[in-house]
C-alpha cells in the first residue's frame, strides 16, 4: 500500500479515529443513511452512478456503515482491509468512479457525522476523520488507478463505456433471459476470468437519471461474445421491482444497443487440483455456470460438483447448458434441489440444501467451495460449511449487491 498509514497520520489522529469505533458501531447506519440523503441532494448527478434500488432497500447504507467501521477499526493497519479495497475497487472501476468523486463523498460523510452525532462530533473528531478519510481515499484511488490501466491496456480492453449490440436474446426460464452481446465497433473482446461481471448502463423511460447494474457473465471467456443471464426481479412486499432487469426483459430486443463497461470482479475461479464444488441458488448460478464452462476446458480432469437450488423447475435457468456439460464429462456431477417442485421426479431433493445432504453427495470437505444466491441462501450454505469444518480459505462467495454478513 505504499507509505504506511503510521507515516501519513500522527498518533493522536489515529487514536481519535479508533476511539470513534463504538460510536460507529451504534450509529453507523444512521450516519450513512444521512450521508446518502445529503449526497443526492447536493449532487443529484451522482444518482447516475449509485443503485437507487439498493438505497431504498437500505442495503447500500448498511454496507457503507460496515466499511466505515472496518476502516476506523483498522486505521493504523489498513492492509487488513486490502481484500475489501480490491473488491470495492473492481466495483468502482466498473462504474467509472473517478478521483474527483472522493472529495465529494468525504465532505458529505463529515456533514452526516455532524448531523447525526451533534455535539459529540467535536471539531477535533471531525478534523481527525477528515485526515483519515484522505488517507483511505488515496488507498482506493491508487488501487483503482492500477485497475483502470490494466483494463485499458489488455487486448480488446477499454475504459468507461462501450456500445454493444444484443445479437441474441434467449429465454432460459420463466424468470431468466440471456442476452448475447457483441461490440458495435466490431473490435476485439477482452478476455475475462470466470466469475466476473459486466456493468450495464441504460436509460429507462420515466427515470431522470441513467441506471447502472452489474450482471455476472454466464459464459466462458471467448473471442466472440459476452453473455449475461438476467432474472426479472418482481416487487416483493416493500421492495420495488427491479428497474433495470424489467426494462431489459420487456424492452431490449435483438438488434438493440446497450452500454457496457469492461469485465470486473474478484470472485474468480481458482486453478487448484482439489475438487470444485459450485453451489447456487436462483440466478446465483450465472457466475458458477461460467466457472463450470471454463473448468471443463482448463482442467478437464478436475472433479466438479454443481449443485443448484431453485423454487421449482419453471424458474430454473441454464438447466440444459449445465446438463449438456455434465453429459459430456464424467467428472462433472450435477444435483438439483427444488423447494416446491411441480414434478418431484425432476430434482434430486425437495426442500432446502442441508449439511447432511451435502455430506452425502460430496466425498470430501477438502475442496474449493464457491456459492452464490440470495443472502439467506448464502448464510445457510456458509454456516453449514463452517459447521462441517471446511477451511475458511476454501470458501468463496459473491453478493449480488452490497456486501452483507454471512456469519450472523
């Protein structure tokens, strides 16, 4: 990380920032909710960057609160949060976040601290946080600079957005549709790592700002096309319907154009020799399908277990693609779990994935585990694998949206 934090911040500043950790633990989400309110009031143009659905659901303020808390707790050892910096850096690079955005964020974060904490946010505390924020921002800017450079310099690479044509639109299930994308300029495609995602930018009628969303690539790296497989997100209780997913399903057709940023993300396939276990719930199978398509080419002898859970067979996407791979490779084992199947004969288990069942189909816990799906699903899988005693370093997972907490 270059110069250590201890050389950039004096000891008193470090102590003041660390002393605010209990306050951030208690009031963190209130501060970050106020921060976003101030940010979008003072800089409405930033609605073009931030996912407003995640704002309404409260997920983004909670994720930011966790990040601010972690930064404060580790202000004297920021290398401890480097994995988070890299993960967020990928997201920022995909959204085209620039260095000039950071002072805007810092200014409004300090205002939010003062608004929520009142007199408890003394001038001394705010001054210490201003210094600390600059150091933290510099770490992100430095990491992201390297990512932008690497992305631009690779074959077929670009920065910002590039127009792609939808040359094929294919229904995968009642709720999932695949979009095959080719660059409008006819130029080369960059390679990517299985498990990475694209950011799609669209203008949705009736919404005054552009909308950006991340969708996992659901195909193996190739020189012809990108494929994203998108679930049409319905409105559920107080959660609104997915703005972009519904727009893509209902209004984007073959021949239409969408703007895309280059592949990003650190949820990527390893090249270990140990068995590979891919566990997905719902549309969480998209990055894992990319991994499956890739591993049978790059490591054709590797033992693979592909386990997918869905509500029922009508919403099970990419089923034929996965089954076709399994039919051609004896070392690929596929299992399907339906919560409420129309025909129980079409799945290996009804209900939910549990530890006893996982142990019965996976011969060893000494494997690389990758899992992705709705947060409650991922919590259940994470806690089951921990109970089994799987090495923490072998657990790999991806949130579709702001990062949550799987341990609690």
